């Protein structure tokens, strides 16, 4: 019978090195169920080395490796939206702004979280009705890892804004919730403000 040895187990730091991300990103993925993990009696998170290696292979296939930072790096915008027609609309609109922007797009919450940890966007535009992991779970995951301090989040939804705003405020106050159709003028304004800060 197969048994797990110490060589088959790794820490968050080791997993982060193998995946090419920070230990906090590994913990984000573990909290979201992207990578299986467990905690020792002392509260330290552990991972099966084979699970980490499989995820590393998937990450390499799915995501482009980040380039070396340039003197004036482009603003990183990530859009998590499950409708491909809207994703095409986002790409066309953002491309027309003629701003130094690097855009990443994800069609579900699972891929979105994978991309988020690797890409580390400055601005995240998030739909809520998503397959696999919904937008509320994405917000909870990035809030639990303290990542909202490092990015601006705009929620764009077809749902009724007031109850959505109340629910999100219970997770993290101050997130801007915008109704569909997509308010490209507000997203562009947010991008321009972030570029001015850089």
C-alpha cells in the first residue's frame, strides 16, 4: 500500500518556490481549494509534493511567465467575467484607451484566482455570477490573504446593486459595486488614477 513519506510533503515556502509565486499566494490557492493542503497539529500548512508539481505544470501551461519589470511598467488590469462576448468587449474597449496597460482575462473564479496570484493586478474588475468559484468567494479569498491592500477592486454586476453592496460591505467595506452594462468610463477613470500614482 502507498504511504506518504516526508519526501512527499512540502511547506508553503517550498510550494511557492516550485510554483514561482509568493507563499501568500500559495495560501490563497489553498484557502480557495485550488491546491489541497492540511495543517499540522502546530498549525503549519503542508502540501502533497505531487499536487504542487501538477499545479506547477498547469500554471506553466495556462499562464505566461511575468516579464522583468521595466522602468515604467504597464498598469496591470485583470478582468474575471464568464461571458466571452463581454470579455471581447473589455479587450476592445481597454485596448482603445491607448494607455500602458497589460490585460489578463479569466472566464471563471478558479482560473481567476490562479491568474490573480501569478499576475498580481493593480486593478481587478470582477463579475459575481461565475462558474466554479463565484465572485463573492474570490473577494473572501483575496481579503483573507490581505491582497486588497495591493489592488483596486471594481465589482461589475447585473444583480441588484444595493443588496450586493451590503453583502460585499460585510466582507470588506468600501469596494465599489457598479451595475451592468459595463461602465467603461468609470473603469478607464480608475485606470488613469492608478497610472498617475505609479
